[in-house]
């Protein structure tokens, strides 16, 4: 009886081993997927762009310095002040106020009140045009060299002693030629590079210029290049000399621009909603195919 039981057990073990081997062989053969060896279709190219947008959004949460993050590590290494600002930001020694702020969904008045309560100091300046800090925007879309003009477009700047800075363009940029990268009213959070000494305990004059920004801060508190450009440390991995490479890099640039420049709530009608509504198909107009 005992011998018979042992034989049955041995047969069972052999059966299990063969079954396992057969399953492994089948599983191995089953993983040989169809490979696309020809040019991508238009749908597949479009899908690549959407994937790049998603990957860019996800990559900002990766540790700076890792291969998956959007920063160009060599760019950071070549700028000791930037590297110092990033390292201090990681340990909440610099820019902690900007990191913890959640400001989306607010209008200019609400932002003003909140930022003052959080210890920010406010100053209002005339908004200069792109690449010329001596020519300023007027609300009618023209420009002037008079910084005290009664119809000047303002920019509100809020500075915290830990090096955090918030810039609000409550009127937007009235560029009728649409050359400004972002015309709608918006705000951005950033951390300054060069800080005056001992400013945690006394009044100090801060350099609030774009040049002195170390990096921008997203709504969720991630440090990203201050401009969506390789000149600011953004990693653009695709060949811009090809059509698809240029499209993919542009997807990264646009995604970062939207993550670091956040729409301000205003009384303006939503352009997005108007566009979507205009192009929306009513349910009763759709032809449903079974």
C-alpha cells in the first residue's frame, strides 16, 4: 500500500513538472508580439504626442537628476547657484512657501488676500513687453515708454523672505498680434536664485527680475525649469530637424508652459468652453451605429 502511494506521488510530481514546463514554453511563445517595422500611421503619430504629454506631466514628479525627470542634469551642474537653490528647495530651506501654496481656482483679489496672510510682501509694477523692460503695455493693446501712464497694464509681485515669489498678471497681456506666449490673465510661482543675506530676520531688497528666478514651481509644488526651453534647463530629447521630432518636443514645451503658468479666474468668458461648445455635437444629431 505504501509503495503504491509513493508511485502515485511520483507520477503526480512528474505531471506537475511537465505541465509547468509546457506552460512556460507556451507563455514564452505567446509573448512574441506583432512588431511595427514600417512607418507609423497618422493615428500612431498622434498617439505618440499624447503619450509625451502624459509622460511630461508624470516626469515632473520624478527626482531631479534621474533619467526620467524633465531637467537637463548637465545644465544644472553648470550653474552652481541653480544647483544650490534646488538642493535647498528639496529640504525646505528655500522656497517652502511657494511649494505648499495651492492657488488655482482663485481670482486676483483672493490671491492677494491669501498671499498677504502667508507672509508675502506685495509690490505692483508696470508690465513691460517681451525682451524690452523699458517699453510697457497699455490696456488698449498699445505700448508706451511712460511707466507712470494712467492706462498701464500692471503686474503684481509677491515676495516671501524664504525666496518664494508669485507673479500675477491680473489683466493678462493685451497683445492683439498674439505674439505673447500667454495672453490670458495668469500667475506663476517661482523661487529666486540670488537672495540678500540675513533676509529671514530683517527687511531686504530682492531682485524680482526674471533673470534672478532659479526655477518655476508647479501648482503641486514641483521645481521645473523657469522657461519651457533648453536654455532654461528643459530636456528636449527629440530631433527637432524632423517633423515628428519637432512635434514631440513642442508637446513637452507646451505641457511645461501650462503646468508652470496657471490660469487666473476672471470675469472673462472661457475661451476653452466657447471653443468646445462651438465644436460640440448635440446628442440628437449623432448617428449611432450598432
